[in-house]
């Protein structure tokens, strides 16, 4: 696994919509909570995480949780926070307001 230190290709032809994780607990994982990387021209939409608790002692101590880019959705009582954007966020952006989320990690 080289992400987030290496580039991860995404494809605008692949859509992910209405993904739900609910009542999930994991402790002492060796890997970070997860990776959700979507395409800037075809963001993932309607993700719903509720009561998701993914503890990874090493990654938590380093301040890494979910690696997520271009994802819209809602997280309720979820650790770590996947930092989803609100539903409709990307559709509302003007071209000049768009940010390269990969550069922000």
C-alpha cells in the first residue's frame, strides 16, 4: 500500500452511490480505517456511515484515519471522521472554486 504517498488512479466511468456502513467495530488493525478515493468529475455520492468505530492505534496516533477524496455523504457517531462533503457539494461548485483534494492530504 503506497497510498497516500503514491498517486491513486480513479476512473470517472466508475460510479459509487448509496453506500451504507452501520454498526461496525474494529480494533487494533494494522492498516488505516479505510480508503475511499473517487473521481473529481464523478464524485461518490450518498455515503452513510453510522455507529462505525474503527480503531487503529498506530494510525490514530499519527493522526490518519480515513483517506477520502471527492465523497459526499453523512457520518453519524463515526470514528475516525471520514470527512465527507455534504450531499450536493460538488455539483454546487463553480469551476474556479474546485480544489485538488489529493493535494490536501
